[in-house]
C-alpha cells in the first residue's frame, strides 16, 4: 500500500492506495472522531460493497447509518442532497458523525457537500470506487451539486479527513467508465508530468487490462500530481485551473448533447484534442505533438473528435465556464507536451477553427 499526503496544514490528510484498503479498520479508526458514521452510497454499489464495510464497522463497535441514493448524475441535485440531510437528522447524527462517501464522483461530490453543510460542518471520508474518482474527484475538496443552469454550480471547498483508494473496487467497474477515467489520468501527463506520459505510452495495454501494479502506479502518480496542485492553489486562484485541460470544450460537449450522452471523460478526451489543436494554432506545439496525443487517447478507446455541434454553439456553451473573467474565455492550453498554461490569447476565430478541425463535421 502507498500513502500520500495532501499537505494542507491543519487540514492535511492522507490518501491510502492499495488492494483491500476498504477493509483497513486499523487505518479508518484513525480518522473517525466518534464511533458513529453515516455511509452514503448508491443503489448500484450498495449490494456489492456496503454489507462488508458496515459489518466491519459494526463489529468494531461503530454505530452505522446507511444512506442509499439513486444512481446517476441527474440525482446530484438539491432534492437528493435534502434527502441526505433528512436521513442524517432522522437518525440523530451528531456533528461528530463522520460521513463516508462510498462511490464514484457523484456520491463523493454530494456527500462532501452534505458534510460541509450538515450542522455547519461534519467530518467526511472519501472511498472512491471509479477510476475517475480515485485519480481526481476524491482528492482536493471540491464538493458540489448541479443546478438546472449548470453543472457543479452550488458547492464548497471542503477537504475530507482521509481518502481510501481500494484498487480492487475497479474490478467491477464497467469498461466504458474505466476508459473514461483514463482521460483524467492522461491529463496529468499532458499538463505537468512528461515522464508519466511516457510511462503511459509504454504501459497502456497493462493499464487497460487493469494489471494491479500498473493501476497502483498510475493512481499513485495521478494523486501525487493532484495533491501537489491542490496544495499550491486550494481555491483555484491560479494553477489549479490547469487541471481543467480539455474541460471547457468538454463541458460544452456534455451540455450540448445533453448530460449523460457522453461520459465526462469522453468529452474531456475530445476537448483535449481541441485544446491541442488550438495550442498548435497558437504556435506552442507542432502537428507531431498533436498526433502523439491523438494516438494515446485513440489507443485508450476514447473519442478524439467532438460531436457535430455548430462552432458558435460550442462558443456559447463555453462562455458558461467558471474560468470566464470579464466576459473573456480563458482556456487551458499546452505550452508544450508536459506543460499546460491558462491563456486568454486565443481569438474566437482561432477557437472556432480548432473546434472545426476536431469535430465530426471537420
Ligand atoms: P459516477 O459517480 O456517476 O459513477 C459512474 C457509474 O459507475 C455509476 O453508475 C456508479 O454507480 C458506477 N460505479 C461506481 N463505482 C463502481 C464500481 N466499483 N463497480 C461498478 N460500478 C461502479 O461517475 P464518476 O465518473 O465517478 O464521477 C463523475 C462525477 O464526478 C461528476 O458529477 C463530476 O462533476 C464529478 N467530478 C468531480 C471532481 C471534483 O474535483 N470534485 C472532479 C471530476 C469530476
Ligand atoms: N477536477 C479539477 C479540480 O479538482 O480542480
């Protein structure tokens, strides 16, 4: 097992990564203030992972409330959040009760936000079960629910007490979800870790076959990158925005097609190609670099072209991005392969050209 640290002073916390971390009560107990927890999960994961976790906790004398939510991004909303508060209040959960998020990014984000608000702040622990959640969303304290006008619009920065990454949980993850999570893994190589990108190019098949050692390495390296960025800029005033390579284009794809049509990682992959094309257009990288990125994403089975939306529609959707400042689009682009930058240097015409080159109707 590997242990990383998110070094945020008095809010510092460990990330445990390994096989079977889900059963490590010796570690879990270190992060539970009172012997009382509320495990929040969904209807897909509850039958698979809840019984063993709750049996272990109860055997150790911990009082456990189980909160099982419906599965899906469409439930990351006020109604479901309120249902979590109802359950916590009905069961008399106190401020010292630790909320445990057992699931993917949806469960992690909603549970984290519930913890940030419940009795003005209850402790919480992340047990991420998708690749995306293990390499990205469970680390860094971004918590949120969606608003009809936009994704993740209502939320808080609220750090967990610990993150338990059990690589065994990936054994039941559907193939499409696994590959979508890979978009975020590849992102770390592109934005700040060239040696990791090279490792991914060499070890992709092992990783896609979910080889235990390859998974351990890729998750550790992704979390180490994420933790460093978060520590340097917890509230996204600067460099944390670099974690959004391909995301502004990607969010436009998700919203333009209707959420759920493409998975987040799939939209990010096509968005990354648009960002790469634009970086080339601005003279930062060359066509061989673009082809290199396309090859890796393509080998992963991810889309390297966006859907057929009018470029103007892309621009309109992209203007809802949280990075927009004074009405101007700020995009994460590549300075070179292995280093990203945030810039407002691209003109609408250049953005449209990159989108055009990287969408189905190109
Ligand atoms: P998800 O949580 O919807 O999980 C995807 C699907 O996989 C679900 O049906 C889930 O039930 C199922 N699943 C989860 N683990 C499984 C397992 N081990 N075996 C079988 N099935 C399993 O999706 P996701 O991709 O994990 O997360 C997406 C969410 O994360 C979005 O809401 C996004 O906004 C958010 N996000 C947050 C951050 C952040 O920093 N907080 C970063 C990136 C994404
Ligand atoms: N997933 C982007 C971030 O955590 O900042």
